[in-house]
C-alpha cells in the first residue's frame, strides 16, 4: 500500500472510490476509500484493485459503504455517456442531446460529468475530437479542413483554433512535426 492510498483511507477521500478497495484482515471486510468506518490499523490492510478480487480473496463487502457494486452510480452513468461520445464524436453532439440519451437534465449531467471526470462534457468532446484529428493528420492524406470535418468540427477556422488551444500548435504544424519525426528514423 502506498502512502497516497493510506492517506485516502484515513481522510475518507471519495475521489479514490473505484480506484482501489481496502480489506481489513482482522474483520474480514473490505471497503471503499471513502468509507466512514473507523480507520483500521495500517498493518492489517490489504489493497485490491477491484471488488471482485477482494471477494475472491474471501473478504466480505462492508454494509456501510457497499463496495460490491464496483462503480458508483454516478460513475456508471457517466461512463455510458463517455462511451457514447467515444463512438459518436463525429456527429453533432450537444449537451441537450447527451442529456436526452442519458435520461438526465443538461444541468445535472454537466455537474456530475465534471465532478466525475474533472472535465465538462464539452471539454471531453473537444479532447476526443482533437485526439482523433491528430491520428487522421498523421495517418491520412486528408486536408486540414477534411480532417476537421471527419471528427465533427465542420467550421475549419474553429477546428484550427481549438486544435491549437489543446495542443499548442496548429494542425498543419502538427502534421509537419509528426511526419519529420517519422522520417528521422532515430525515434527517441
Ligand atoms: Zn465500508
């Protein structure tokens, strides 16, 4: 167990929920980091990456923090939405549309998305689009404008501005840098 994990357990830090679980030898029970139960002795703790692993090692889920379900309901909900974005990034995505397909209000979606991922839905969509655009610029002969359209950014000046905002360089500079690195042959 790392000091970081120990600190998360002692401070009941919910941001580590879903990242690891801790089991206590003396009680045979395992918990989420955020569990409000009394902090156990450090030497009694075993760390697991998933609730399934803890159960396989014969630990029982805590009745208080209910770690058996693995992901928290919010995380489950948001992962459905990020998977949808990952598949549909080239389409016309809006917060209202995402809210509709995920059966929530745009306001609630925005808030929970940000809380769960650290990004707003729009920031996440932009990031995914630019990641795909980077691949297209390096692996295809598409023009800058076509590359933008292929990832759902139909307004070319906006595509270039956004690309530069997220990567620090323009799509043309990115393509040039990437191709010169490929031809260099020395790698890193
Ligand atoms: Zn617990």
